[in-house]
């Protein structure tokens, strides 16, 4: 697996705030690039896979609180 | 995954918790590539006025003004009920970003055409 191309520490941000900030950050990447995300929120393990399912981005690594998301 | 999502909000300063959570959920929807609309009616219409949300900051969430600005920045639409707005003597020339004054037909259109839309209410 490639190393991440970008890093975003979302801290304790969760729910809609987390995924909207993540969306803005992902817009800065090129297709295929990987974002390394730190998300401490207890809902993240469920929310982030759901968000990836909805948006088409690929969750390539999930080890809470660390997530690697590949831009579609 | 395409589709629409509606958040129906009837509160503002009278229930800052619900007003805030409504926009958090709206942001989740717009961030998930849904064509998202927040419908403001009754007391909710006050949030359509620029400056009104400035002092609403619920514990555990970003300030409501910021949530609303981010929502509009991401392409979210805010529909403000016309008669509710007028009844409260609010200025339609002083709307927040992303807001449009509408009537009930616009809400019905959003909810019922092109596959319809799920809707949550606060």
C-alpha cells in the first residue's frame, strides 16, 4: 500500500462536522491519493465507512483512531 | 451515491440545541454528496436572517454560524418559509448565505419529484 499523501488530525470532531471538514480536505487531493485521518470521536468507526460508501472514496485502512482514505 | 436529503427545522433561539443539531445533520448529508436542503419554518426562519445565529454556540459543537456557513459553502440550500418570515417582520434583503425565500410548493417539489427525498425534522 502506498504511503499517505496528506494528513488531517480531526481531533474529537464528529458527526456532520467531521465529514464536512473531511470532504473539504479531500477536495484538495488528486484522484487516487490517500488521506491519513485521525478521528477520535466514538462514532467514527461507523460513520467513516458509511461516508466512504456514500461518496465513493475508498477506506483502505481502518485502525481507530487512524483511517486512510483513498480519493476516488 | 446521489440523492436528496431534507432537514426540516422549526426552532432557532427558542431551542438552540435542536437548531444546532439540525445543521450538524445537514452537514453530514451535504458532505455525503446528497443534494441537501434545510427548510426553515415557524421559529426556524429567524436563522435565515444574517447575524441571528452569531451568539448560538452549543457545547460540543462548532458555533451555529460556522455550521451554517460551511453548509452553504458545500452547496447546501436553505429554504425560508415566506409567510413565517413575514409574520416575524424579518428583512428579506438580509438573508444568510445559501438562503432563498420560498413557499410551500417549493418544499413539496423538493420532497416529491425526481425520486423524492427523505426528511428529518427538528
